[in-house]
């Protein structure tokens, strides 16, 4: 017998959490890649990065900008 999801159950965050949708994941990854490009990273390099690396690079944006500036000079 399936359990009914009641309003009380939805309000209890310990019992219910909405699932992340694949469309939202793709949107977040696209935004994060754009952010890397705006920070000065070449678009060709960003295209080849996997999502985990993108998130790792965005953890410290100031450090990334410094690193990119020293690499170009």
C-alpha cells in the first residue's frame, strides 16, 4: 500500500526533500562554465573540463584569477 504524501509530511524537511532534476543540473553546469570564462579562462579549455573540476576551480575565484594572470604574463 502506497503512503500518501500529506501537507504535514511535505513540511517536515527531515522526511522529504525534492529531487534534483537533470535539467537544473545542466543549467547549473552551464552557468558555472560561463563564470569560468568571465574570470578569464579560455573557452576551449573550459569546454574540455569535467563538472567536478569546474566546481573545484570555482571554489576560490580570486586564486584562479591570480593563477591565470601569472600564466599569461
